[in-house]
C-alpha cells in the first residue's frame, strides 16, 4: 500500500529534493507507509531514504538529511492519510444509537480508530484491530492508548458489545500491557450488567495489567431507546453501591501503589448525594475527558483566579450562566465565592433541562441550543449569557441540534460569551462588563 501526496510545503526539505504534488510515498527507511502513524513515526530521524513513485510511474529513492523531528513537509488528502475506521460493535449502551433522527450526519458516525486514540485521545474498543496494527503499536511503543474496556469478562463483553470477537480482543489489551505501554481505561457502567461483582473482577484484572488509569462513568440514557436493550439509569442507592466499590479499590491501590488508579465520574458522587472530593483526591486529574474531577478542578481554578484580585464593590452588573441539571447546585456554590471580591455582581445560574434528548440526560456538555432558547426566553439574563465551550462542537459555533451561537443571541436578544471551561476565564467573563 502507498499514499498519494496532495501538496508539498515549498519551504520544506522534501520540496527541495524535488518531491511534488501527485507523487506517491511508498516507504521511509524501508518501512512501508500506510497511514499517518507510519508517516509521523518514521519521519522523525535525521537521515531518511524515501521511496517515491512519480506521476509517470517511475520509482526513485530520495535521500534527505534534516533535523531530528523536523517535518518533511508533505501533505495528504486526509489527515489520517486513510479512511477513518468505524466501530464494528452495537453496544447495548451506545449513545449514538440513542440519538433522535434529523441531526447532522457526522454525529451518527461511530469511530473506533487506534490512530485517533494516539493523536487526539479517543477511546477505542480494540475489536477492529488487525494483527498488523497490534504488532505495529507494540513495535512503535506508542503511548498512551485509551481503551473502552467496560468489562474483562469475555462472555459479558461480547454481550455488551454485541460482537462475538469482543472478548477475544482483550488479548490485545494484555499484549499491550506486557509490552509496557501506558494504558488508560474507560468503563461505562450499567446497573445490573457490569457493576457489582463484575466491576470488582474488572478492576482486579486491570490491576494485574498495571494500567495507568481507570475512569468509571454511569451509562447515559436518552428518551430514544425504542427497540434497544432494556437498561435502567443509576439511582441514589445503585450509584452509592458502585461508588463504594470504586472507593474501596481506589483506597487499596493508593495504599499499594501510591496512586488511586480508579476514579468515578462526578455524576456518581452527585447521584449518590455525596460531596465532590478535593483536588488532591484526583492526583493531577488524569481522566478529565471522562467527566472525572471537572467540578473539583473548576472550583480550584475559580478560587485560584480570585486570590490575586482586589475587593471591588464598584462593579454592579448582572450576568447569567447556563449549565445542565446535574451540576447546577455545585456551579451555583462555586460562583457564589466570586461575590467575596465582587459583592455587587449578580450571577444568575440557570439549569437547563435536556428536553431534546428526552429529559433524562442532565450533563452540561449535551445541552442544546433550542433548550437554551426555550427555557431562557423570559428570564432576566442581565448583560450577557455565559455558556461553556463543551456545549459546542470543536469549531465553537454550533450546538448538537445545529442551532448556532448567533441563533441563541438573536432569539434571546442577549450577548452570548463562550467560556473555555476554565475557572480563570469564567471569572474574567463574569467580572467583565463587556
């Protein structure tokens, strides 16, 4: 296999060696180039020998000397230099299967691509890895690898993923562990399925593999589950029971290895009616992308941002902040601390019920534009409405329901400010009159 070069940076060493658009990259230092992982891994050396096939079909060798890690300057049709690998599973808890119809096409694509795990931190199930890919990962010793484990019981994993190979793919996880790769794990916990004794078994098995981190998150259920596996959400009792197991193992790991390793998502503490732990508990926040420690970090960042600010009672404007139902009371308490320095700023914290997904989803990151508009239409919003960037797609302009930030501003007749989810920026937006 080979990849076609779309363009060449005119200031690059590749351009100076006569490599042009339309040429085909076959290998670097004898290593076949299949995709972005091969390219990025093998281009780092100082001395390179590229095998190139030009537009006339003639194969030639190009020798290049450059600085270590200096980019070759080649551009390809897609970032991955290949098609994105899709998921082969039909998990009983899959959130994409629970989406309503009529959303943009990209939201229905299920990626399960090891390259995205290394490049962007995506979690993968390992079920579509070939032997070539497994061996390549071990050879390159690329870390960390982020794995959606869910359970280490092979039979249960097959059931949960609706894939008869899902249990066998755990062998790849063990091979990665034996090779000394750093592994971050995710467990979507479903009441009565993979919690309880099954969760204990999984945590014991992952301990033996010396994984870096395990994040346990509660299953998210929308109102669009017709024809899907009958799952139930966590309640206070079941959340407490699961949290007890996580805490038991975390405390044990802390005693044995000096770190907790396993952490519960913030939702478990909220659903169980327990206090969110202190920052020290999260040991550097290794699993923020799984919703582990977000509230604790925000609280810490807001307090830190206020430390160097002077008391100021001249600011007397009103602002509003929107969030999901799950975090409302915690965010409200965090933002009250701002009034210790700015007593005359009125901060309205509005919780948004997620009617778009059927009313059961309560996290902030899945709040939609139309729910914001409908529920804030007649509210006193003050001078501006502040929303976290996690509500928007990567480009920061569109909600999940394709409503734009501009649409919200127009419908609510209010300036909308997007905060980057950091406490420092949130404090700045609240205290800034503009």
